[in-house]
C-alpha cells in the first residue's frame, strides 16, 4: 500500500491536472506551492514517483500522472468521499467538519471496510459536498454544472456541488440551507450590483453576492 505522502502527492497532481483541463502537465512550482513544500522537496518526491511508474516527469515541463497514478488518485478520492459521506450520514457529523477527518482516514481505511461502507450507504454517487464518488473500478460520472452567478433570472436549478469547501463558507451555506440536493429558483440576478437572489421551494428567500454564488454549482432544470 502506498504511503500517505505518496497518496497526497498523487491526489494533488490529479486535482491540479483536473483544474487546468485534459492533457496538460502540472508545473513543479504549482505542485510545490499547493502542497506547501519547497520546489526541491517536491522534485525529489516526484522523481521517486516517476521511478515507481506513477507519473511521467520532464524537467522544466512538469509532471503528468500515468495510468497507474490516475488509478491510485481515483482510489484515494473514492476513500475520501465515501468516508465523508459515512461521517455525515452514519455518524451524524456536521457537514463542515468532515474534510479534515477524511484527510486522515483516507490513508488508513482498508478496502474491505471501504466496500462495507459503500454497501451500507447504498452505493452513493456523490459525497456531501456534491463531488462525484469514483466507482470501485475507477470510473466517475461526468456532470454538466453551471456556477449559480451565471444563471438567468427565473431559472429553476438544483444545487449540485460546492466549489469552495473552506469551513467558514460551508458553515455559511449550511446556516442558509444552501446544500446539495436543494431545488431553488433564481428570482433576481442584478449584474450591476453583483447580487443573486434565490427562492427555496418553501418560499424562503436568500440573496448573495456574485463571489459566493460563483462557488455554488448547480444543475439546470427544464
Ligand atoms: Zn473532503
């Protein structure tokens, strides 16, 4: 089994590759900065990951996961996201406090326990933040999501994924009931003021600025 440091590097490279779109290399400077290590530390780790076949490393160009590296990344994400859902659904923990726990547990949990959790939760497809959970074979559902600030007035949408999972922001969403699965209608979009207002199915309203709305991804309904 890979060490937690190896898994964290692989996971981070996967996330950065995902952010910048298909096919790109991740620059070493970006990788080091996102992991909070010096470029020298990142480079020596990356060289050893290249040796074990998890990625391709080209000096001055950057790194890219190999097929086995990608498989490992998806497996770590599966553990992380199933654990998060388990902490909320089964242990009743708060939505905003589970990420840190999952960061530790994702490296410790065995496949046997993980698959039991998957069955217990009914083979779920998304975690509590709305991120897709990769299947045991490493496939992940692709969804067509739109940031809430770009939705038109009158549009009916379902909150699907929270882009920014920082604790304070999650607490704000939780206290305003802006959580994945909620159906809302965009009742007002003021481009000059930078404000979006939404209405819940129970009639309650909520307004927010574009920066907050941008971090809430929704699925458009008919
Ligand atoms: Zn998390």
